[in-house]
C-alpha cells in the first residue's frame, strides 16, 4: 500500500542569527591614521573588524574570497593606526584600502588570473546588441513584473524584474531576428531587434479578457485537466538531458534594507522529466554584495538555494497538490478561469486544502495549456491560516532569545516552449519572517528571496559533469568562495536589480565597482 504524506514541502532552509554592533561616529582628517586600541585578544577577523567599527564608526566591505573573515587572529595589546590594525587583522599588507563614505573597501588587485570555467563559446569574439527598457500595461501604465523577453527562433531570453525593467544582450548573429514579449493575461508582442537600439524602450502590452463565447471548453473537471497534463508530459517535456545556462540571485532584506545579495551564473545539467536523479549545477561565475556591519543586524543565510530552485520543477518533482489520486488527497480543486499565455488559451485551476486539514499545506493556481495540456505556470503559497505552523520547516537554527514566525511563503514556477518542447523559464521564492529578540518591543520583518532564470538552452553533446565540477547540494551560496570577474558579466543576460534594490546597492557598492574598473 502506498504511504501517504500530506506535506511534501519544496523547501529552501534559512538560518537566522543575531549579532550586535554599537558603532560610534569618529572622523579625523586622515582616516587611516587615527588610533584604535586593542587589548590582547584572539578572535575571528569578523569580530576584530567589528571592534574597529565600534571605535571608528566605519563599516567594512570586502569579498569573502579575498578575506576569510572566520579565521581567528591574535592581536597583541596596544595602540595602532587604523591602517596597521587592518593589516594585522587581515595579515595582508598589500591590500588596497579605500574610503567610500562611511565604508572602508578592502581590495586586492588581481593579476594573471586564469579563468578556466568559461567555455570556448563564451570567450569567442562576438559583437553584441543590447536592448533595454520597461514593460508596462498599456491601460494602467503599471509595470509588468516577470514578463518573458526572448529572441525569436532562439533559446536566448530573459525576464523583466519586479519593476518591469529588462535588459537583454543579443549576439550579432541574431541581429535580424525579433524580440518576443509576453506575460500571463496579455497579448504577446514581437518587434524587430534593429528597431529597438538606442534609448531605453517602453514596451506596452495589451491585456486581454477572454469572453467565454470564444472558448471551446474540452474538459471541465479540474482533476481531469491535471490528469491529462501529467499524461502528456512525455510529449511536452524533454525526455533527454539538456544544458541550461541560468542566472540565479538570492537576497536578504531586513526592514526593507538590503543586507546581502548574491548573483551567479550556472550551467545546469538538467535530467529528463522522468528521471529520479538530481540535476547537476556547475558554478561559472558569481558576485556578492554584503553589508557586513549593519547595526543590530540579522545575519540570514539561504541554504541550498540553487538546488532548491531546481527542486521546484513541478514536472520532474511532483508536489503533493499534483498527486490528485493519492490515497487521502487533502486538496479541493476548481476550474476557476481561462486566461492567455503567449497567445494561447490556458485553463486556470485553483486549489486549496480541505477545511478538515489543519496542516500548513498549499493553495494556489495551476495554468495548463488548453490545446496541448502543457503545464505553463504554477503559483502557490503555504495557506495563510497555517503559515506560522511551518516556521520549523524553514528556519534551520536560530540564536537563543530570538522568536521567529513565518508570515508568508510563496513560489512561482513558469515554463517556456522552444522547438516544441517546454523548459523551465523562471523560478522565484519569497519567504517573509517576523523576528523579535527577547525584551524587544517591536518585531523586525525579514524578507529572503531567490530566483532562477533560464537564459540559454543547449541540447547538443550533453554530458554529465564531473563530480568535482558540481556545486554540492547543501551549498550556502552566500558563503561560497569565488573570483570576481567584471568582464564575464558584460554580455550575460541577467535579471536587473529592482529600483529599490538598485538604490540600496548604489549606497554601498556601485562606487566600489567603479573604483575597481579604473
């Protein structure tokens, strides 16, 4: 007899810790010559830099690949200049120290670095056309987030960010093709590439309401629609491995202020939909922004974010709400709407847990193509009535005296067709928590999020990666070591930072990048 579980969570764990720092403001004409005082002390570099912050008010920004801030260092008691204290803590007198506002950038010039992870096709000399702009609703003029932007007759594409803004780099070999813009509920739009050069573009998509008289409904039973979608997986999804080049980012915000942002380019060995093997991930490049000394900061880390994203492939890893014939199915379903996705009609199936089940299960919508029964999109969240009960499922560990509650856990997964086969297009997860320390009057909202976007699909000569090349499944990407390579990112299609995220980055990192490029 098949065993039944009511809760098959697709989880990305979060570890939340509390650290305190009490910065004092101290400024002198020569910042690096001011005096800092240490007792005889052995502590981690992170803790020692925190002590400097406590005496000077200056925060530190650095690449953790350059500086292992967990390493313990012994400092003899004495008075030191700020410059010498930093050199003693880092054990590296060749560091470049730059003052940027209230931050001290620790930087090392990198010379003759051999980047062996870039494939031959990535280092070929190619001329690129860049198209950027904002996608909006033609009636409301509001931005359209997560709209798909793809090069026609190509597997190259990107998506708009939460402000509707996009940027796509197109190789000159595709100059005479067109860009295809689409989103759920809108008429798709196709524009020739060469007409989009120059200034940022405003792309207005027309919303479309589907009158029922235009629709021939083949099946009205939502269970039957799901059954047919599952039966057609063999026709609609890849039954052989493929390579996906993906852009991934994850971030942590506290009180709507950015704490960390990590971005990476992965090459993914994607197993067929009917394989039980885990997909493989090879890290090509990454970059990280870290506000390491935020006062009274919460250090929040996302565990297994990249692998967790791939586990959200609904076609390969069926969640419990798609196992409609389980012995005890805790969900009820309804055929709630018909909408448009990329000029194709889609049936919308709403699902929610039955009232007698009081576990933190899911509710959401499933979008299935009306003609070929392909799964196009799933949007779902843990039921708001029971989301607090799920806290222990998402928070792996926490500091003593800290109370953490989940407030909202939501996901979205979409697929796009290429050459008659559907592939993962975009995956996003948003995890909202409420944190309060013992004795603290007010709660502190914490928002962690992750998303992965497929920028290119390759079906030629697909081979599994060597084990040494793959990213371990339990990797905390925010702690991973890497070498920053600005030139590598120039022509990769990424999701642009949202306006508020861009402003936060500008305060602590945009000037740093400009300095590094000099």
